[in-house]
C-alpha cells in the first residue's frame, strides 16, 4: 500500500514537472493577450525615452515582455520606499530590452533566476572586505547604485534607475547593467561569457572569447593610460563587469560602439539579436 501511494505521488510529481512548461507558456500568452494598460504607456512616455527610439515591432514586443515581467517578479521597497506601478514598468522596460528578439521560437525564461527586485530610494550602503597582496585585510563601506546576486535578487537604487533612464544616449543604465549580469550568471559564476540561445548557430564561443578578450584588454590599456574613449573604465576590472558595461553602451550608444569596435558590436548584435545602431 505504501509503495503504491509512493508511486502515485511520484507519478503526480513527474506529470506536474512535465506539464509546468506548457502551463507557464499558456499563462504568459494570456498575459500578453491583455491590453497594455494606458497608465503604463504614460510611464513609458514619461520615464523611458529609449522606448520611442525603438521600431514599432520592437515596441510591441517590449510591451508584451513588460506585462509578463511585472506579473512574475516580486518588487520589494527598502528603506521605506513604497513601490509603484511606475517603478515596476520602468525597471521592467529596461530589463526586457535584453530579451528583444531573443525569445522567438523558444520559451522565454524572463530571467528565471531572478525572483525579487529590491528597490532603494537612492544609493545603498554595503560592507566590503578584501585582502591585499601583502596579506593585509581591508574593510570598507561602499555606496552602490545596483547589485546582482546569484541567489535570485537584483538590487537597484530608484534614483539611479531614473537617472539612467532619463538620458538614453549616455551609455549609463544601471538596470541594463545588472540584468546583463543575470544573463552572465545563467551558467554559474559571472565571467563575461553568457549562455547563447539554444540552437543559436550564430554564436561561436571561440570567436566571442577572442573578440571580447581583445576589447577588454584595450579598455584595460585605456584605463591604465587614463584615456576616456567610450567605455567606462569600471568595466576594466574583470570580464564580468566588462560585459555589463559594454551592454549598457550597446543599447544606448550603438552607433558609437560600432565605430569604436566593429567586431565587438557584431558579437553583441549576434547575442542580443537587435541592432541599436539603426534605432
């Protein structure tokens, strides 16, 4: 009897696991069939000027992604911040830029590793420690605009979210930066080598590594020589930060990035499946 009950429970669990992707796809399609709220359109016009630059088909696609993202992610206000629909829409719009055209023909995972977005009113303080080459331990407190955790959270400063959104051509956007980290973390530790889409024949790991390594070394040289060309020197500290920094510039300064490093632009264009230089 006990064995029979165990088998029934195991079968039910297996059936549930096998059926979940279909249910999730159905639920998402239902969300995307709903009209995009008029109030949300106002938030996009007011707070997301980059939206107006997108071609009409990408605008429609982005709105559908926003509907799913807002429905599936928990937004939590910190330090007394009360989360509003405006905050949800602005964050979702910039995060979902990274998903445009990348979900056609395959179930979208919508940053499956992200369960919560924690919003602070402004830059938040974190304690950091490290040991230098001499073995001396250092502790310091830093003010951050954003942080991406592998445990399922993205932390953002709402003030910095607004600042990044307000100028869509300055190459600085904390939401794009942190959600690029999430893409990079899909295969474990962020190392500047995110997983390609399943069956993506345009992605060549060897070419990706060669092109991005050369661009990373170039940025390190610029930082060492105190030369500010295009990319923020913050990206020179490691390949993971480089990928996130160059993702910000790709979406906001596509034409400039293409002129700076055409090979790098082509790799990101192949990965993200969009051409911001033409927007």
